């Protein structure tokens, strides 16, 4: 099968035949086959076996017919290489055994050794580069979101310790941001060299900050990451996570191609707030998937109609899929996005020609 680059073209705001779709967390527990694999292996054990990690990455592409694959990994994977000892605990998430609490903890972090410590991730990408007929998206956690796990030691609601360091010890905070920024840059660069065709920077929890604090404490590192990776000829996506609507004006000037939106802000508003230069990705509330198919299609159609008004739109959810999502509904939604948007876009292509014809009369 020929390589289908619809997703890459949409990211670059180029014309497409249909709107591409992929789902955050598309490899996961809603799939019974994935749950079977998880009976024998933990997430990190899967990641350490390139053939298996590649297979898990491919499963949703085959089953759902999505337009992009996302590397099976976790945002925590690279932090082991800089000296963080963690587990991904079932039904909890990342748990760090040596959380960062002081200046000396930050100073003790090592530079990342991608080939030495994370060669298995690069081998997985190389396998996928050979096998996939749609683009592979690789990803990294963004420094704030990673710091929230490294400092709190586990998933957190209020980010109390994280904010305590940010506001109370800014020099320690900025030293941590710098080290995590260096890590992310080296890690993503290696992914692209190994065959990743796009990447997404997940800043899932940064929406917990006031815009002025985002601008002061986080944005400089985000800006540096995209600027230092600007030479890579792949679409770059920044996902500022849930509740990030108020941060969207701060996206202006980032050397990213696509901004991921959650469901609280419409695509039109998202385009406006980010200044109109970016492609947008999103933004169905994942829990809409609990409703009957007619409701799901109705909600998707509202998003698709807005998205198609301008070039540069990738359909996705506003956050990751949850474990109870249903494979059949996801497949039906993917088919619906493809059929509805290919019809609409082909009608739109014909209309200007007809208008020209009528002018001549
Ligand atoms: O399919 C994909 O999207 C690719 C794989 C992927 C995973 N994690 C695998 C995973 C991706 C892109 C991530 C990113 C990730 N990991 C984020 C950013 C995206 C987001 O959801 O905001 C974050 C914050 C993490 C940290 C993390 N890892 C959390 C909060 C959890 C959930 C805990 C739980 O049990 O619900 C994990 C575990 C995790 N990472 C799972 C998967 C498939 C679920 C548990 C498992 O199957 O082992």
C-alpha cells in the first residue's frame, strides 16, 4: 500500500481529500487484544521489546483505520536515563521513587543518553518506519508536565509542590526546566533521525497555570524546544492539555505547526486565540464516546464543519481515550470522519469552478 501522508499535509495546512484523524491514547485498554498483552507484560516491559511495542503501535492503525500512528511509549520513559527511578502503577499512573525536592536533586540529574539507555525506543521507531503506511507520530512530555510527576512523585490534582518550587525557588525551577528541555530536545531529535514523521509535545497539565505564570515560568522552555528543533522537516504539535483555553494567546510565535485543543474552546475560537497561523487538532470531549452513535456523529459533525472552514485541521479528541471506550464506536467514528469530510471537501472543490462558470454567462 502506498504511503498516505494526509495527516502530514493537514498539519502543514495543505489541501487534503479528507480530514485526517487519530486519537490520543489510541493504543490502550479499550482494546481487548491490548488487555490480553497487558496480562503478561507491563507498559515498560512492552516498551523494552521493540517488536512488541511496534505491534501495539500498529494495532489501532489496523483496527480503526486512523491516519497516523502514535509510538507506544510513555512520557516518563526518557526520565529514567537522566536518573529518575519510577514505575507506572496500575490505575494510578507514574510513581517516582526519588522525587525532586531540592537544588541538589536537580543538580544530580544526568544528561540523557538516548542510544545507550533508550535504544529500544529507537529500534521500535525503525521497525515502524518500515511497516507503517501512515505517518508515525513520536512524542515527549513537556517540561512542566514532566516536572509535575518528578516533583510531586505521583499524579496530583493541585500541583502544590510543583508550584511551591516554581514560585518559591525560581532558580531551582529554571534549572530543572533547562535540564528537562535539553532532555526533550535530544530525545525528539533522535526519534526523527530514526524515522518519526511528526512529533507531539504533551503538556497535559500546564492548563493549571495562570497565563502570566505560563509566560514567565514555562513558555521560554517550550519556545526553546521548538526553536532548537526547527531544522527538523516534520510537523511539530504542541498540546497544552486540558483547560488550556486561557493560555492559547501565548502560543503565538512558537515554532510549532499544530496546536492541540481541548473541548472547552471551539476550533474557531482556538484558531482566533492562537493568532491564525497554526493548524489545529482536536477536540471532541472523550466522554461523548459514551453516548449513542447518532449523538457521537452529531457532535463530531459540529467540530468537522468548523474545522473544515480553513486549511490545517486534524480531528482528534480533546484529551486521551479512557479505558471503557468501545472499539466499534471508535471505528465507526473514524469511518464517519473520513466519509463526511471527503464528501464535503469534494463538494467545496467543485463549487468555485461552478461559480466561475456562472460569472462567464
Ligand atoms: O496510544 C498512545 O497515545 C500512545 C501511548 C501513550 C501512553 N502514554 C501509554 C500509556 C502516550 C502518548 C502517553 C502519554 C502520557 N503519559 C501523558 C500525556 C497524555 C495525557 O493523557 O495527558 C501522560 C500525562 C502520561 C502519564 C501517564 N501514564 C498517566 C497519567 C497514566 C495513566 C494511569 C492509568 O492507569 O490510567 C499512564 C499510564 C499509561 N501510559 C497507560 C498507557 C496505555 C495506561 C496503563 C497501561 O496500559 O499500562
